[in-house]
């Protein structure tokens, strides 16, 4: 019995070290692009981190085909119309919210330095795209901050934002 427990712990340690040793270049590049767009107050580059209409349409079709979230063709058609009508204003409002949150907690972007990106990722059932959820840690002088609740989906070219929830002090 103790041997099984020790074996399981050993296998878990090997698995954990394998996961930690993986190359996360694509994920780190995604996080750094988010950080730089906020640091430079550059909405145009922030918007490019969201799926284009064609990418969004493809994701919706994949989700429909996988039977995810009780989607129907009618719901997908509605989401696509909403995207065309509201995506730019929605993304711009999210960007402005983040910039305002940063100002309210004392972020001085000119002094900010990217520290690390911590995330978890998984492939949802019956879906071939990897999703991630994570936080960017950055510093300004002696203070530490987080861009938190970053949700993204991996596309062939790069990760794309699904949502960025907040900027707060660590």
C-alpha cells in the first residue's frame, strides 16, 4: 500500500516536472503582446489580439459541431450578427476599463516591467482548440500588479483573447 502511494507520488513529480519544463513560447508571446498594448495605451494592437470575424465564425462553427454550450445554428447566427455590430465597441470598452483600473491602482506604465505569465490550459471535450486562463504579473518600482483573468483560445497563428477581466495590485 505504501509502495503504491510512493509510486504515485513519484509519477506525479515526473509528470509535474515535465509540464513545468515544456516550452511556453507561444503563450508567453501572447501575454507580452497584451502587456505591451496596455503599456503603450495602444488600442489598435489590443484589438488585433481578439479573433477576427472569420476566426470567430470558425470558432463558433467548431463549437456548434462539438455540441458545446447548447449552441444551435440560430444562436450562432445571432452571435455572428452581434460580433459584426458590437465587437469593436465591446473590445474598446474593455480596453478602456483596463486602462482606468490601472490608473486607479497606481500603475505607471512607463516604469512597468513584465515579470511572468502564469496560466493553465486545456482542451475542452470534443474541441480541438486549446483554451488558457492566466494572469500576467508585472512590476512598477516597488509595487507588483496583475493583469488578471486572461482567457484565450489557441488558433493556428496565435492565441486570441476571449476576455481580460482586471488589473489589480498583487
